[in-house]
C-alpha cells in the first residue's frame, strides 16, 4: 500500500512540476599548454549562463605576450590570441570586468576568475638528420628578390605592442612600459593637454595621442598601441580637472559628479537645453516637453559621461538609454510585469546593451519595453535581431498568450486532480475486494 502511494506521489510530481537547474560557470582551455618559442596560443573561454565584459591577461608578458579586453559577450564563448616569447612559465587569467549570471529574476554579479598555465620551451633541433641524398632536413632560411624588394618568407610579424615613452606636456609622469594606468591632476581652467606617445617598435601604430580636450573632473584617455601582428595594448591616462565645488550624487551604490558645462552634453532629438536645480545650484540640463523627461549629465570615477533622467520630486536618477529605429526613438525601461513564458536576456541593439525578453533560446525575436520619445507612447516593442527592425507589439497578443497559459495550467491541475481521485478510488476498491476475499 505504501509503495503504491509513493508511486502515485512521484507520478503526479513529474506531471505537475518542472525542475529547473541553474548553474553559471566559465571554463578556460588552451590550444596547447606546452609550446615552443614563437608559437601562437589560442585561449578559448566558454560561458554558461553568464554575460558581460572580460579581460584576458598574462602574468609574464616577456614569456607569453598578449592581452584582450572584450566588448559585451552574451552566453557563448570567445577566444584570445597570445604569442610565446621565451622559455619559461606564464599564467593566463580570464577576469570578469562587469559580468552577471543569467538566472531570470535572480541575476547576480559574476566575479570568479579562471586561469590556465602555459609552459614555453625552446624548440628542439636535430642537425644530424639527413635524407637519402645526404642533404640536411633542416629548414633553410629563404628570401626572394621581388621587384627589387627582398622578401623574407620566414619573417614573422612583430608582436611588440609596448610604448617606449609616454608624456603630457607641462606635467611629470613616471612612465613604465609595463604600467598601464596613470593619474594626473591639472588646474580647473585647463581645457586641453598635449599627449606624446612613442611605440617601442617602429612597425606598431599608436592611437589616441595628440591634443586632447578636457572636461571638468576625471577624463579617461586611452592610448592604444597596435603591434604589427594586430595585438593591442591599452594605456590609460586619468586626468583630473579640479572642480572647486563639485556636485556629488549617488545612483545605487556608485557616486557620480554632475556635469556643469552644457557643451559637454550631447542632446538627443526632441530635447532642448534648460537649467535644473540640484543641491540649490543651477546646472545645464535637457528637456523633452512630450515625455516631460529632464536629462542631466553624470560623470563616473573614470571620467565617462552619461545622460540620466532626473526626477526633481524624488531627487532620483535613472540612466537614459535610447534606441533609434527610423521613426521610432525608444527610451527603454523595465516593465512592471513580464508576460508568462518570456525570460529576461541582455542583447545589443545598435551598440546599446538592453534588457529584453524572449520565449525560445534560438529565436530571432525579442520584446523590449519603453517609451517612444516622439509621441509619449509606452509599452512593449517587438525587435527582429536578424532584420534589425523594431515595431510596436500589440498588448492584446500578450494578454491572449497569458490567458492561454493560464488555461493550460488550469487544465493540467484539473486532469491531475482527476487522476489522483481515480487512483484513490481504485485503491479503496481494491482494498474492499481483498477484505471480501479474506472473509
């Protein structure tokens, strides 16, 4: 009797419930962990239920050279290339810069780094080996004269992506080619600086130097060195233009500085310049009379300026993200309710990372939620990631889908209850029959 009841319980549990197992993980592998000098190494990173930005670095660039900082990577994988420079051992580490798990409704920061050790050895040579004709099998260096230009077919492109010097005119910084970040304070009336940067290799290119305009507060300036083989190395200058009376605000747990100069703000369409009162001070802002949104500029600790929607009643801020598609300019927000069957994911739309919702993992269609700043309409929009199109989504379709899902759940519950009652009735009947036979 107990076994039968146990069987019924397990049977109904399997019918009525679906078990969801969530496990966010990151794995790292290499094309080879023992390589010869000058070999190329490919590091493969596989992500399971994780998305974000990642940094791949070497513990000793004199042994294994290379580095990578990704853009936003969704659930999937990416690779990074390194070059073995000399005999020794180096550890390649993959570090999340800004990553989250993708458990719907329970997203969490993912901060676990993964490493893999690479051993570099000198290539073995056998100068005594010969073929049947007595000729050595050792590969000879060869070159050809092509239109009066000597071409070495054994030549490998240089991987040198270091700077040999980095300076800011009128200021002193202690440069070390291995040090990638520098901080510098300048006077409040400084509007620009001249940055000089020289590559270690004459075959490398340097991007980001020259006369650089500055804004109040922290200015995050990137100097990128691109080696002949395409490897990149980024040096960062954090130049702080002093602000005697900065306006500090908090958004979540992060602190920002309010931008005080209107020329540092780029106005979206349909927004006009106004002034807003923040901490009893007048600051430049942007206003849309259709939506009623007031935008102000906030600068983070690294000098990045973003527009935020400012609510003067609650003194609160929310980041302004606008998606533009022909006649639609959508300020996306988070809906209060998500339709049944849709799961939250993060996707890239026109270079902006947004929260979206989809039903099937391999579907090209997503739902995004927001306000059309051209007319003030707010609701769900259907985004086709293949054709890159956006159109308003009829909410009645969502309501009908929700009704169908509810009907399905009710039907399953009724059928399960009926089956349970039928089985209990059969058990009672079998028990009575056994008693009659015993009597």
